[in-house]
C-alpha cells in the first residue's frame, strides 16, 4: 500500500514513532501537530526499557545505540529496619533486572531526529477536534488555523487525547487512587554514591507503597539520579489541590508546582517509612526538580475507528509499574508499519493493526492493575519476607511474565 495523507496528533514518543511508521509504510504526506512549542527535549526524567524489548525495537529501527542509556543488571529490594541493617535498610532479596534506562529528553531528541525532513512537524499547534467521516473514507483535523482533510488521523496525543474523545467519547481515564511523586537530579549530588552500585535498581518498599531509584544518562556524558515514589495520600489529608480526591480525579503538577501538603507528605514518607539513605536521596531533590503524576489507567475499546487510529497512551494507559509504556507506544508503531507494508487497502491495514494492538494494550493494562495492587494497594508484610518469599510473591504479581513489555511478534 503506498500513498495517502496522514495527520499525527501529538509529537511525543508515540507521535514521532507514528510519523516514522507512516513514512516507512509509504504515506505521501505526513503532518505532525504538537501542542507544545519546543519544550519536549527539556524533559529530564527517566524511563526503563527491557533489554529484550530494546533488541526488537532496535532491529525494527525505532531505537538504536545512539540514544544514550545506562545498563542495569540487578533489582535490589530494601525495607526500613530499625536494627543494624545499615543506611540502605534491610535487603529483602534481589532479582536480575536486564533494563536499559533512558533520559526522556535525549531519547525524544534522537527519535525526533529519525523523522525525515519530508514530514511537516508543527510545534505549538494544538488540535481542537477531529471529525470522523461517516463514510469512513477519511477524517478532518481541526485547529485554530482551520482544518485539514486526510486519509488517516493517528491520535498520539496522550492520556487526555482529543482524538480518542472524538471516536470513543465515553472512555475516560480512571484515577487509580494513588499518586506518583517523581524527581531527578544530577548524580554528583548523590549522598555516598559508593553505597549504591550504578548497575543496581533499588525498589525501596514500605506499607502502602515503594520508591524506585535508578540512574539515567544526563545526555552530556554524565548521570542523573531518577526516582518515582508511589503511594496513596491519607484520605483525610487536604492536599491543597482544590479538589476532593474521593470525588474528583487529580491532574499532574509540573516541576516546582507541588502544594505544601504534598511536599509535607513526601517528607513524612522519607522520615518515617524509608531507610535513611533513600530518604536522604529523595530529600536531595530541589523543589523545581519535583513533580507529581496521579496514576490512571484505561483501555479504549478498540485501537481504530473508521479512519482514526490510536497509538501509545491515547489508546491505553497501563500503570507505570509495567515498565513498558514507551515500549508499548513504539511497538504500536512497528505493527502499524508492518500493517501498511502488507495490506492493499486502508481498511485491511487498520484491521490488522487494531486486532494486534487491542489485545496487547489490554494485557498491559491488566498487568499494571495487578502490579499496582501488589506494590501499592495491598502490600505484603515486607519485613517478614526473604528471597524465596519475594520471588514467589513477584511471580504471582507478574503472572504472565510480561513485566517490561510483551514480546513483539512481527
Ligand atoms: C511515573 C511514570 C513512569 C514511567 N516509566 C516508564 C518506564 O520506565 N518505561 C516505559 O517504557 N514507560 C514509562 N512510562 C510511560 C511512558 O512515559 C509513556 O507511556 C510514553 O511516553 C508514551 O507516551 P505518548 O507519546 O503516548 O504520550 P505523551 O508523552 O503524553 O505525549 C502526548 C503528546 O501529545 C501532545 N498533545 C496532547 N494533546 C494535543 C492536542 N490536542 N494537539 C496537539 N498535541 C497534543 C502533548 O503535548 C504531548 O507531547 C512512565 C509513565 C509514568 C507516568
């Protein structure tokens, strides 16, 4: 299948990969609409990609060795223990952890660099809505400047997608009931770095949550320390968000935007629930390096509707415990490229994509819920666990063994 006009809404990881898939699949004209005006490369937080998923995405041409990474090898589980456990806390056990970590900004910059010049990238242009064609022969993208009629609209516009809203209006992200505090800072600020090996990922657990800590590249030859702390705030705590969490789902807060109550709760977790080393590490984060992401998940009923296609977080958001959100988005793109290459008509290509990705997306959302339950909502008695108990518990939580992403079948 060759030719056609494609509009991509969103120019983040899924959007850049979608443009690349459409180009390699033979589309004639591709436009990417990105609401943000040029700030994407500044995002300095981490994400992790399983080595096996990396190998598949490398061979498919969506990731490569030019994108700076840090290789992790082991995941060590620590818990606070008042006894003589040392500053890192008591090590419950450890597991192999073959993941590469990335810094979002440099990863995006490289991916954006792979998008050929013939693709029109329109930063600073928000799409207001998408009008699906009742005959299913095309669709229209509407911006403040006017509208464009295309053969296919790809919604890569994240979890509050206007493209999804246009075709599946009733599907809304559901708040999972807990929050992720996130931070990243230069590694030279790390207290006693020799206590924590560069190839180790720490899972520091406590009743009702955990913090994950690993190093990421800083994009200029050094490292940053990246952490994500998941827990539910006490239900009676006024977080200063102006909403009652029991009634209204919260939104993300940008770096420097945490309320006093949210900062105070983080301080409480550092002081009372984390071993001293990890509490100090989180406290070393400056307010402008600290932000908040409430946990959501959902599954769109399908990945396509007529000539509208969803990709990445616009289609499904799996809770980040899966360690595979970016992988899922990049896999979406590789499957779309193959579908374009093998199909002879638009409906055939879209059906092939839809069948594969609807199943894959739902499986990752399920896994995210299971892991969220085990790691945050109903945590086990960490202090009484040993290596064997930890392995048995993890096996149950992971279930299908899809942590880090499902294998890509092309
Ligand atoms: C706490 C946390 C930790 C994570 N850790 C990992 C990890 O370790 N490994 C991993 O693989 N993944 C991880 N993820 C998930 C991963 O970051 C995302 O799944 C992935 O980046 C895919 O994003 P996306 O491109 O679909 O959406 P987004 O990155 O949300 O991009 C959507 C883009 O669309 C633009 N946009 C939105 N609306 C419009 C509009 N109307 N018009 C034009 N543009 C618009 C936005 O500006 C944005 O640039 C994590 C996520 C979280 C929250």
